[in-house]
C-alpha cells in the first residue's frame, strides 16, 4: 500500500515541538559522538516491527523528551513527546511504512540522543531476502575492545538479536539495587561500542544469566529475592516489551515472508540446574514449550529461527540444555516434520555449528566483547568450532538460509547454505 508523505500531516503543535527540539540540539552542540559517557545526553534503543518501532529512552535527570522521526532522505514523518520518570521512558511509534529506513533523534531536557538508525520489518507477504545478525556477551571493559561492532554494522543487518549477558552486572562491583543495575546497563550503553551498536541497528533482546546472577536459576531467586526484583525491574526499563503479560518475555515476530523468529526465555521458568533430569525438570516450562511448538507448526514462514540463550548440547556445565535432556527430547521430538527450523544460541563464548537428534541444526554465536570460553565436550554433532569475538549473520531467501560466522576483523571465517529440507527434523 502506498502512503502519502507524512510530513504533510504534521500538526502546527508538532512543528512547535520540532523547533524546540532542534533548538535544544543546537544549544548542546550536536549528536555527542565526541562526548564522554558522563557528558552524553542519554541513549535510546529501538525495537522495530513492520509499521513502526518502540523507542526506549534513558536521559540522565531528564523529565521529558521529544522524538523526531525522519526518512533516510531527511523528511520528517513524526514528532512525539515522551514523559520520563527517573530519566526513563518509552513510546511506540506506529503507522510507518514497512521495509523503510528511518533516522530517529531524541532530544531530552538535558541533551541530545542519537541519531538512531532503524529499519522497519518487511510486510509479512514480502518475499525479498533479509539479513539478521545475532550475538551475545557484551562487556564495555576496554580489555575486550575490538572492531567487531563496526564490522557487524558494515555488514548491514536489518535487525540485531541479542541473546543475553547484555550487560554483565555480577562482576566487580556486583549490582544489587535498582540504581546499581541501572548504572551497569548504562555503562555498556554509553560506552563507545555499545552506543555504536544501539544507534546503528534495531534490536530485539532477551536476558540470559549475567543480567542478574551467573547461572541464574530458582536457587538464586529464592536466595536473593530483592536483588532479583531489582534486576528484572531494570531489564524491563531498559528493554521494555510491548503489552507485556505478567512475566512473559518470550515472543515471536515475522521479518518478511521467508522467516519467523521465536525468542525464548531460558531463565525465568527453569527448574534448578541441579534437579534430577526427569519429567519434572524444565527449562522452558510446559506453557512456553507448547507456545513454541504450536507457533512453529502454525507458522507460514518458509524458515523459523528459534533463539535460545543457552546451547542445546555440548555445554561446559549444567547451566545449558545438557542438564535438561528430558525436556529437550520432548521438544525436538515435537519438531519432526515441521519444515525450516533452525536454532541459534549463545552463552559459551565461541562460535559453533551443531547437529542434534532428528537432524536439528544449531549455530552458537558470541561473544561480542568478553573473555573467550573453552570449547565444550566433543561429540559427533559438533561440526565446527571457532575461538574469537564473533557474530552470526543469517541471510534468509525464499529457498535457503546462508549462514556466515563474522569475525572481529570483518572476516567471514565460516559459511554454510541450508535448504528447507536440510532444516526439517526427521
């Protein structure tokens, strides 16, 4: 459907807000690329869908902000005011065109944010090829600096999926209060590489363990309920979910005709890691597992990407699916005959390609910026492993997925092409 240019639809009040926002930009002196984190006006995260995106804002001490949306050509299409509480706020920008690039500038009462660049998803029936990037494990410590984020953005993904440990909050100093968790999130977001990533691409994210506690499971929640509540409050402030239902943060979305994505929560509903591995031990829980299997079976997309923050097998400890084999068998058995299913994971701090029961395929990604992990156990399903900072690139076509392991220097250290038949569990 063709829409008329929205710059013609701006009201006089919107233009007044825009003039005020532009004046604030000039007064502060630009977008802040040369400013230190302490001087920066704030940060924003954009989560896109086909006709818009959510803008999640942090502005130090700010009480309000104006969000200005422009097309790639510079035409203004929307201006919105956002009220901030403790410098935090979020707004849905809807009614935009699918498959379009936008630039978003946010001006708070204490300075400018952005510009952020984001692309809306293709319409569900749009058959064009798409490119999605995936990684995890992001620590702003200069010890882990590399060119990976720059090279990842140079590969022009339309969406980045973060599979957790974004940020690390449980290593010196350990965060325990709301203010401390906020500071750790903002340390990453205002660091050069973190801000570069968030300003350069739309993002979908889920926590893993280090956003609260290493190897988080119910034992830690029961032992430190106030700390857990603070960690989850701040996660939801920093990565708000549209229309959340209770504690449900797992979700799915289409990115054009060829792919549907399923983002799992492998923490909130899991049993204790040291529980007996029987029918009562679950990582996803019955409700989430049923949601996933039903969604995969019902999906009309050619390919289905399933994002799990921990790998299906070959993990280094009992924090991965290696200690949840009863539920894993139920899940993989239920996928037999569903076409085009591919798992993508993280957590282990190296890239890997795996094959599991029924021929189910998995690619493990990360770290973006964190110490490299030792390789896990060897098995016949381990097809490839690579040590080094990395991200996975997934180019999805009507008849195939092309997988690339992207290294810190922009090197494609791994490539594989998979068809629907390759990704249909048997």
